[in-house]
């Protein structure tokens, strides 16, 4: 079928090449390797965000959407390609042709939209931190993701009317096109613009503005919360000087840089790995005889599958939280219990009181407490969370300091946690 071209799975190949043992061996090995790694990695991303409370941040919600979209691409485009390479014909029938083509374009387009969404979210979080406290929340991220999936599901329904089973003169069955290739030019150009060119141009502009804030100027002032004060006092002791007060902000600044670097790498790889296929589609849309070299098409397909498989590897390499969460998932336990405790402390409280405030102070009270503190959370049964901080003074032991926090209701607690989750 000479007029079919340009989808990740249903590209007609020359029988002399596609049926050769060398081509089948290389094609099946590459696809199974890349898709296997990608499917396992993306499932792990979804699991760690769903099962680990401190990982449920707005940015990670978009990464879950990206992971599900990548899974769709790997399953709907990669695995049928293995069967097609082994048998040399389409074995999934008419319904499979419609459904698989729909799902692969759905995954491709949702991936692009998810990348655009977390790019905008990063821009707001870094460049407009005051607005981000009300805009960059988990609940809003979920609504945006739902809108992206609904829009893309409706948009991709067009492919139900554009593809069909085609039988060649040699008896080979292919999932191809109903009409001539020239009529698909507007569709390919719209896809190329909406789901590749516009997201990349927007990413270049927004990451340029983010880089100016993070690297060329000071971080915009952010309102300091009592949770930040508590973390500072726990790390530096009650008598820490004001000069040390900038350490949590600098730590947050460094964390924002690391998250932004990781997401920028995701965008760059998306642009590079999709470039061969997008360029091939654009060229084939204008030339009279499409370029359908079997080995180059295999290269384009492998790049697409690699783009969907490589993101979990990036998260593991560039994010300490994802790395710890993956390790905890591998060990079949909830990772980093200390993070959950601190998440409870930071999530919301009304009052902090020192139970020793009414006790007389001795002369040794002016001595600094050593920075090695032991924090023990205890529930007192009355809706409060007690944090007992044990410190050793320079010369003798002292009774522990107890802080009592009035925790917020669970629904409000979740919203408070989500609005501040910008670190990875």
C-alpha cells in the first residue's frame, strides 16, 4: 500500500526488508527492551505518587498524567509493532486497527499537553510565588489534567473515521488509511503545530523566564510560614542567630533549581526524540513519493518509544525524592517515614506551646542546646499532636521540650499540603 505512511505502528514496509530475519530480530529486540523498561518505570512513577503522601504535589500530578500517557503509547504503539514485525501482517482486525490507532494518538497528544501543563505550573511557581499558593494546588492540577484528557479524547476521535483495514496485492493486511494521503495534510499540520511546535516554543520562553529568576536574579520574596520557622528551630537550635535564618530559603531555592533542571531535561528529550518522526511526517506530507526506508522508520519508532520510556530514568537520576520513593517501593515498604512525620508537622497547626514555659529557669538555661535533637511525635488522644524534642545541654541533662500542635481537619490539611508541594 504505497499511500499509507506516517504513524508509529502502521507504516507499510517493503516486504523484502520487513520480512528479513535481521530486521525482525533487531526490531523485536529493540521494541521489547525499550517498551519493557518504559512500562515498568512508568508504572512505578504512578504507584509512588499514589501511595506516598509527600509525593502528591501539583508537579507530580502532571508527571503522573505524563506517565499514563507514555504507558498508553508503549502499549498501543510498541507492543502491536512486535506482532507486526513477527508476522508481517496486521493481526488485530478492524476493531484493533481503530482502537490501537486512537490510543496511540491519544497517548502522544496527552504527553505533549502534560509537558505544557507542568511547564506553565513551574513558571507560576517560580516567577509568581504569591499567586502560586492559590493557583498551584493539587486540586487545580487534577482539574487541569481531567480537562486535558477530555479534550484529547474528543479530538482523537477523528481517527475512528480515517483508518481502516487495507489488503495489498500480495495478501498482506495492513492498518492503513481510507482516503488518499494528500487529504491528511491539514491533519498532520495541525497536529505538528498544536502538539509539537507550540509546546516547544512556549517551553523555550517560559524556561527562559524561569532561568532569569533562578540564575540571574534573586528569588522573589516568599511569605515565611510558621512551618519554616519550626524547621529552622529544629535544625539550628533555639538560640540560632538571625544570620542563619536564610538557610531554609536557600535550600528551597536550590530545590527549585533541581526540579526545574529535571523538567527542562524532560522537555529537551521530548523535542529531540520526537524530531525524526515529526520531520519525516512533515516531509512525506509534501513529496509525491513518501520516504519509507524500513531501517529509518525503525529508528523513528525507537526514538518515540524511548521518549516514553526514559522519563522515569530521569526522575530517578535527578530527583532525590523520586529515588528514595522508588527504593522504598522496591523494598515493598512506604519510603522515608521521617518525611511523612514532617509532612504532618508542616501541613497545618494553630498553636505551638512550650510545656516548660512555666518552670523556673536555671542559670544553665542560657547555654546553647546541642544541635543533635531527637523528635518523637505522640498523639495525646485529644486531637493534638505532641512533638517531644530531646536535647542535651553542655554540662547536664535536661527535661525534654514538648510542642503541641492543633492539627487541621483532613480535607483542609490535604489542600494545605498540596499548595506548597513544589519540591521533588
